[in-house]
C-alpha cells in the first residue's frame, strides 16, 4: 500500500504520542516525537546554564550553541519505541522532567530553534511512511500531509494523565501544579509568534476525553483505510484519462 504522511497535532498531554506510537507500530511506519526534540534543546540549555535561577533564558547564548546540538531517534528493540538522543546520549529519562516542561515553551518559541528543528523534521519525513506528532506538523512542517489529526481532551483529564506519568517515575507534584503547567503551555504554544499551535483547516478533530486507546486507534485506522480507497480511485481515474 502507498505510504502516507500522518500529522498529529494538539494540546499538551492529549495522548498524541500514545496514538502516534500505536499507529506507527501497526503500519510499520517511523514515529517522530517533535516535542521531544524541543525538550532536548531545552535540556541542553539547562545543562549549559543558559537558563538562570530567575528562569530567564539566554536566547542569544542558545542561538550561538544551536550548531552544537545534534538530535536523533534510535529505535529500542527491547522497549519497542524510539528514544531521543542528544549529542549521542540517550536523554529519554530527562526530557519529561518538570524542569524541562517549565521552560520548553519559551525555548520552542525561538525562531532559530524552530528553523533548525523543522529542517530536521522535514528531512525525517521526506520518504513518507511517517507518523509525526507536535503542534505545527499539519499547519507548517507538512502542510500537505495526507492525513491530519487534531487531538484535544478535557484539561482535568490531561492533568491527571501527566501527573500519573510523573508519579510512575517517582516524581510527586500536586494535580494543581501539573494543571497550571499544562494550561500555561497551552496558552504560550497557541499565542506565540512563530508557528503557533492551531488546527489545520483540513484536520480531523479527535477528542479523546472519553474514548479508549483502542477506540482511538480504530478510528484513525478507518480514516486511513478510507484514504487509501480514495487514493486508489484517483489513480484509476488518472489511468482512465491517460487512455482517452
Ligand atoms: O508534546 P510535548 O509536550 O512533549 O511538547 C513540548 C513542547 O514543545 C510544547 O510545550 C510545545 C513545543 N512544541 C512545539 O512548539 N512544536 C512542536 N511541533 C512540538 C512541540
């Protein structure tokens, strides 16, 4: 079957990566977690003291070291998932920390950071057969993506999911604190100047507040089946016109 590009955008902690991973696994596609890329840049900034104790980011300093940052994904056969590498180091267990979450919106709003990440993302998706999740995939990275999904879910449900994720790693935060961080990121991500989070006109909205992971996967697989049928029809039509 013809390989397609699938763009999944939406708010923080909506389950984008869970759905994207399941889809990539099912279709044997590659999965690119673009949020992880911005998180890796943020981790680099924190480690290089480019964010001070007052939480001020040294933008110029970060832009200067951008060329030193190399980000890649390596598929882990054991965990059956792709892991984020920053300059050759597996940083998967650091990039979801609250400290990174607190600063990532700021880092991802920098034009030069975005330009670099978007170039890498376009390169990764060049051959199609990719599921990419983020904030601007369907609107900016791949505006011609074959299938665009915009995910959303109730804020309280999202906050609880993120809190559980932290708890499973032995990190304890109140629900209120996690919720505040989510709401602030949603606001910042949707209101920034460079490629803000917005729903592409041709995106299919998926609100997963009350539906299971299996139902979400089934829903999108059906969309993909329909799309493949449509593509076949279009091909046939082209063939017909060629013979006329
Ligand atoms: O999906 P996530 O929560 O891991 O993303 C982390 C941050 O990165 C998010 O607050 C906004 C930013 N981001 C972005 O600006 N553009 C993307 N394509 C993906 C994420």
